[in-house]
C-alpha cells in the first residue's frame, strides 16, 4: 500500500459509502468516515487496539 493512501475495510462493500478509513502517519492512526473525509481524528495504536478489543467484547453493542 502506498504511504499516503487511506485504507478501507474489506467489509466496506463495493460502493465505498459509510466506511471507516485509516492512515498511519507519524506514529498515529488517522481515521475518517468516507462520507465526511474532511473530519479526521487521530489515535495512538494503543488507543485503537483498546477500542477494537472493547468492540469485540461487546462493550459498545448498546450504541447500535
């Protein structure tokens, strides 16, 4: 993958809408939603790992 290319999940589907995209940059992970690409947040790899672990454990199921 090229250095400055946003990555989408394979679960995103063919249309490319409603996708979370990520880009590693300067030791951080940049994240954005494909329908609003100007709104970017940054997290550390450790923060992202903790979020993913919580999501897998069902900690956020009440939000859906």
